[in-house]
């Protein structure tokens, strides 16, 4: 009984972590400059650094809350849910790690813009960023689809996660390489992903259910 009570407590706080994470990722995306060049980084330094602080906190909370969200629905999610969970967890971790560059970018933009560009084009950096983006998008797409297949969480939340994860990063990339006008896709994607995680997270916080073996 004590172990069950402890697990219920863990699940509740995992749910609350997802709620806060969802709010923070939307706020971070709104604050983040729509494009990252030496000029825009310097001009939007305060917003950029604030956004990365919020992103760091958000991804940390996702890493803390996602296992609880998966555990509570594990039986219904099946193998697809497991693959989606592991891939989304890895992608979130890599996004959090690579996002640390946002704290260094203002210094480089002011003191050595050419170094900033060189780092962004450095093959290992490009490879890690690509791996982070792919695992994040694929992971949340699969996890969202697995959520849709369960009856214990709102299926709409699964759709929001499956669409929001890929849309968030695709919007980010298109805005950087095509036009800042596409940043709205990144914002809408973060809103979709954040809501899709916060919704079942809130339900888990209110009425945590022990996982069925």
C-alpha cells in the first residue's frame, strides 16, 4: 500500500511537470527571435536568453514528467508507445543539450560573428542538431499516435502531440532558412505540443491511475 501511495505521488507530480512544461515551451517560443543571425541575436539578446532559460526548464520538466505519463498509460500504448516514449525522451534530451548554444550565441555574435557561422556549419554540430531534430519529431509523432490509441487520455491530446512536435521544429527550421514569417508555425507547433502534453498531465495530476501490468 505504501508503495502504491508513493507511486501515485510520483505520477501526480509527473502530471504537474507536464502542465508547467507545456506553458513554458509556448512562452519560450513566443520570446525567441524568429531568426538567428549575428545581427538579430545582438538585437534580440534579452529575448533570446530568456527564451533559452524557459526552454531549458521546459525540456527538463518534460524529461521528468514524460516517464510518468507513459507509465500511467503503458499497457494501452503497447510497443508503439514504448518506441515513441524512448525516442521522444532522447530527442528532448538532445534538444536541451544543443539548446545550450543559445547562451553562447550572443557573446559570439558580438565578438566573432565568423566563428558563430563556422560553429553552425561544423559537421559534428550539424549532425547532432539533425539527430536531435529527427528524434524529437519522430518520437513525439509516434508517442502522440500511441496516445490516440488509448482510451484513458483524450484522443485529441494525442493528435496535438503528434502534430505539434514536428510542427514546432519544422517551423523553427523553415523560419531560419526561408523566411521569419514562418515562425508562426513554430509558435503554433509549441502551442499544440504544449497543450497535448499539459492536458493529460493535468488529468494525471488530478486523478493519478496506477499502471496496469
